[in-house]
C-alpha cells in the first residue's frame, strides 16, 4: 500500500526469439508493418528473457518505467502507441478481498509504474526489444484486464518493436506481414509449439555485449532506401523460403532447416552490408545451423544435445572465455 492507497501489480517473464527467416524492412514505420513474413524460434524462458513488473495505484501521478534499474522516458511514440491500444481495451476489474475496483473508465486517469530487467545484454543484437516489448504488452494487458487473445496482443506488441510480436508465443512462430494498411492482420501465429522439436539446442556465442552502433530501425531504413535487391528478396525470395521453412519445421527436417536459415542470414547480411554474398556450400548432413541477430553474436542451432555438447567443447577450446572481460561467453538455451 502507498499511504492509504492500494497497489495492484502483475509480473511476467518473456523469452526472446531468434529469427531463422529474417524480418528486414518496413512498409510503415509508424505502425511497424514489415515488407515480408518472418519465422522465429522462441527460446527457453530461463535463459534469455525479460522479467517485467507493472503496477497501478491511485497514488501514482504519472506513468514511469525503469529498464535494468535506470529510469527511462516513456514519451516515445512506440510506448505510447502500445499504451493507447491497451488502455482502450481495458475492462472492469474487481478484487473484493482487497476492496479494489477498477473500471474501464478509471484507466483514462490511472497511471502505471513499470520495472523491467533483461538477464542478457541489452541492445547487443540479442533481440532485447523483442522480449522487452512482448513482456510489457503482456503484463500491462493482464493488469488492465484486457481480454484479447495472443494474436491480437501480438499486433499491439508489434507496434512496440516488430520482432516483439513473435515473442508472445513459444516454439516456432510466424509473423504474417498482412495486407491491411491499418496493420490489423499483421500478427504472429504459432507454427508449432515448444514440444514439437525439442531436440534442438541453441548456443549463443556472445562476442560482444556492447550496445550495437546502428539501431535496427535505421539499418532497415537504409536498406530499404538504398538496396535495389530488397524488393526482390521480399517479393520473390522470402515467400518461397517461408513455405519451405514451414515444411522443414513440420517434418523436423534438420538439413532443410539449416540450409534455409543459413541461406537467409547470408542474403540478409549481404543486403545490410551491400557486400558480396559468399558462395555457400551446404552439406545435407549438416549438424548445426547458424544465424546472427542484429549484432555480432553468433547463434548456433544444433540438431540435438550430443551435437551441442561437441560444439560447445570445440568453441571452448578455440575461443576460451576470458576472465577479465565479458567476451566469449556462451549462453545455452533449449528451444522451447
Ligand atoms: C528479426 N531483427 O527478424 C530481425 C533480423 C534483427 C535481425 O527484428 O524497428 O528491434 O523495433 O521493428 O524488431 C530487430 O529489429 O526492429 C529484428 P523494430 P526490431 O528478428
């Protein structure tokens, strides 16, 4: 209680997700609408996740947020868009035991305090915004008694950060780009749940936990403005690859999964850096797929635990962790 006043709070935990067919490029920056579908794997919540507590009280005079212990501004358009969408969907709530009653109308003047922690490097290209915004939207939706399903919440989280819409589900998730100008059909759907292919183990080799220099938003804008090939990728390459990736996931076909994920990251890196795409030499007996998020940290997806153990052994031998820095640490996440 704050003085005489009550406090109601909700805490949620959301894992990050790693795209295997990447989202890169927006057709609407305000609503965050992408130019292609994407597919991701959501990690186990214990490893790379955001924990967020949201609280409301009549004692709070304005909305405030602390990220990793530091207060930051909530004035950004993205936060405000999520808040507006959620507030408009709040429903009446009553806790008779505590004598708390909040009506939909009360949300026009009530304020929230938000505390959010990542257990992994923020903005180092480990999709911290994905876990963070998904967790924020989910916990606020619970607090405001919003009665929407996950797909509707995914469309709200998307307005906070594109990749966040995919973190509302576990397992394998597709973000459908949608056709509508208002973004109502640009939502995430679950392709397969966390139990479907639980042999996979993801190892993230953390090469740097420094903040990335270019935000994904401006990186995407540069690509869309300067690359002639991005349209070709969005219209021709990705739709075919999405279909093949869906099949590979449904059949738990690791060689196809690895081939598609690696091909996608190579084309993606090429578009971002305007370099030459490397010649790829796929082997159908591949044991490990690799990808990168928006930073230098390598994401290695091994086909089973035995392969993951061998891979980790080699990584530790070739790149031993250095005690005086945070370079070369390894995060192991079961795919769930
Ligand atoms: C993805 N990334 O599909 C791609 C691949 C990074 C590389 O989505 O501007 O933080 O907030 O929508 O979601 C990271 O970009 O960008 C991202 P915004 P976001 O995961």
